[in-house]
C-alpha cells in the first residue's frame, strides 16, 4: 500500500492536486515507511503545491520553527507529511547547523517574523560534550550535566520574548560511543547517574507555561533506535536515525494539533473481538473472554486503558454490529467487564454501517467527527471508516489482541497540554447532557425546555484557579470561536499583568448539575473608549441555551454602566465557525465583513430563562 499511495500522490501532483486535495490525508496516513513519508513530505512541500492546497481551504495553516544541535534534513519533510495527514499545512522556518542557542539568545532573527506557534528544538548529547574538554573526566561531565537544565531554563526565558509560542524540548540520549568509551564500570555508572539527573532536570522544565518536553527513550522505543548508523553519522553528520526522526515528527505534530485545539476527544469502540473475545450474539454472554488468561487478559487491558482515558476527559462510545439489547446486557452484566454502562456517553449497537453510526454519535454529542478515534479489530470495518469518514482517526490494530492496548496508547491521539477539572468529569457532563435531551423531547416548546432547564451563569475573572481552563478553552474550542484566536498561557498572563486585556471565564449550572467552566472571553479597552470583545469562545456542550446571548448582553450592560461609547465585536471565518457569522448582528450590532459595533443605545432584554449568579466576577475592560 505504501508504494501505491506514494505513486498516487505523485499522480495527483501531476494532474493538479487542488482537485483531489481531500484524498491527500488518507494517502499520507496509509504510508508506513519513514523514507516514503519523507518523500511524500518533499513532494507536497514545494511552493506551488503548498499554494494549491492552501487555496482549497481544507488545510489549517500553522507556522513552525525547527532548531537542532545536528543535521536534521529529513525532519521538515517528515513534519509536512505528518501534519498534512491531519489537515494542517505547516510553514516551517529553520536555522543553520547547531545554531539553537544563538538564534534564541540573539532575539530569533530567523524565526521572529515567522512567529511560529510551535518551535521544536531537537538536541543530542553534543549539547553536553561540546563544552567538555576531557570526556574521560567524570567530574567535568557531571558538572556539565548539572549545568545544562539551568542553561535551558534561561534559554526558555529568552524564547518567551522571541519568537514565543510553544517550545518543544527533549531529553538527551547518551550515545553508545560516548558511554562505551569508559572501560571501568564505576565510571560508566557515575556518568549514567549524572545523565539521568540531567534529564530529570530537563523534564522538570515542562512545568513552565507553553513548554513541552519529549522523552527520547520512549520515541526511540517506537523507532527501534534513536542513533543514526555510523556511516550516516560520518557521511551526513546525522545524529538521529530516519526512523527516530519520523517518530519525533509525529510527536511534534501531536503537539501542534494540541496547540490548535485539534486533539481528539472521543473514542469509538467495537465490542466483539475488541472489547471482549468472542461474538456475544453467537457465543452468549458467559462465553465472552474478558480478563483471566490470554486472550481475555488482552481485552481487559484494552478496557482498562479506555477507562483511564475516560478519567482524563476522553468520551467513550460504542459502535458495534449487534442487537442492541444483547450488547447492552453484556456490558451491564458480565462480571469481568472493566467498563460499565455509565462509562459510555453514546451507544450504537445495530446492523447499520459503522461510518453512519459514527456520524450519528458525533451529532448526538454535538462534537466534530474529526474529534473521533475508531478502534475495531476488523480490517474491513477500519477500511470502510477510512474510506467513508476520512476525518475519523482509525487505529491500526495488530492481528494479535495482545497488542491492542499498546497500539491505541502509542497512537497518542488524545494528547493535550494540561488536564483541567472539567476534563476529568467530561464523561459525566455528557451523560447529564443525555438527561437534558430527554427533557427536551418531553417539553411542550423550546422555551418551556429552557425554563425547566434553569440555566445559571457566573462570570469569573481570570486568576490562578481558572487560568488553565480559560487558556484551554481558547486553545481547544473550534465551533463557537468567533475569531479563531488561540491565546497561549504566557500571553494571557502577560496581558492581564500589564493591563492590555481582561480575561474572563463563564461557568454554567442547570437543573442537572454543574457544566463547569464553559466559556472564555477577552476584553480590550480601545483608545477611543470603546470596549472590544477580542474573542469569545463557548463549549459546544451548552449551545442553543441562550448562554452566549446572555454573556454578550452582560458585557454590553457593563460597558454602558462604565461610560463606554460602544462595544465592538468581530467574526473571523474559520473552517468551523461559519454558523455563528450572524451572531453579533442578531444582538443589535451593526457593521459588515465581520466587523461589528453596538452603540449601547438600545439593549435587548436578557433571556429570562438564564439566571445570572452572584459570584464576585463581573465584566470590565
């Protein structure tokens, strides 16, 4: 398949790739060889092809910076392939050989104008030994190892000034040639111990805002080896193997997706031969293999992983070809099930095609189908999903169920920067949503439903306790994100501290419980006195309850009471926020081309079915 996919990509390029741009991600995902992915990235990274793909509007542009301590020529092409496979088109800026220190400490002359959202700095053990006069002097090596984390910490401080954005660092592997030159075991152990302490210090840097630290040993395990062959090291100056650079590119791509709010959040699970061994409709519930000896142990391991993902905010759903009552009974009654009925936010057990069921689940949960991950033991079902719903990430399970859990975990499709309290209870929030939907079905009218729902909102000013969630909402929200602006944690903190902007969170509760912090807003006071809603985002969980109208209504009243002459708002079209293009005009704003203003002379009544809490926070600019 790899060769066929690469051949087809070449044919698409020759024929005019814009006409077949929707096929590119699927073809890239089917490439299973690192050299082929590099070739594909090179093929699709040329100026003409990039312009043609960009013109289709199917790809989200992102600027990336690449720094390294050694030659990493394949890396930009591997990143291009990894990101285009996810519908993201990178514009990559690089620097010269081993210029990672100078570039940042001199104000990022090569990267500053690019303003990368993410900059990856890939370091090898040269970063240590280039400042060691005698590599056999263990004390000197220890001292250098001890100093490097602090040096990187200072480097990150300079990085925040220019170019800014997210920095991706890595732990440093100790190459075999460095390690094995010591002939006595005591010195080997002494150097290894210093090396581990250094890497622990580097990992601690991940506690800084907008810093990601990747563990190279984990990436090396996926790649088979981190180090380049001796011949490539001598001929090309490579420190890293092609396979490692490929694994690294895929991980950096996941960081980029998290930065763009594109991390997946829904796991779609098959039942027969996937969550359990056997076919429940044929074998019966008692015969299902779950737990105990293999293969039941492998299916229980997959369930346990899904359970842990759910505890971190991933929504679990079932998509199985089965009789609904039989499937539900097995989930509810089999004594060895790790997952139970309450763990699933949606359940589809029927004989309909699974691509349609996946779309139905996405509609029920009001999430994008591109936020879904599909796990099924059947290659035919996986192929059908890839063909009919290419936006869904399909995990390539091995033939042996022993590797199911590892394959899902290794995919890293749910990775994000930080978890919030709302993430940890997301499953229960969506189950409460099902109760709200039941209420809607029995209500006489939408207005009666909204009154019975008894929504209440509370405004919270940005602070220590909600900073992570407010930043996450700006970073992850795609549909009700009126301008598409995504603020980094350091940017929000800096602008609040300097008074350049005010940031707020909006919490919502209703008759079924606390929805959590569901909205975020940035306000700026202009030189003419107007307030500007720089961006407003709202979780899809609370759409269509008039919460968005109530929030802006409160902003308008706060601005009027503060003596502001008007309030401005913008709608900048993105791939997913088109349905809200008329949001501001619907509230009495006037203007065109996405630029709107309210003169505060006539304010619409606030929806009386949304109560306003008496919390301490209130809007100001």
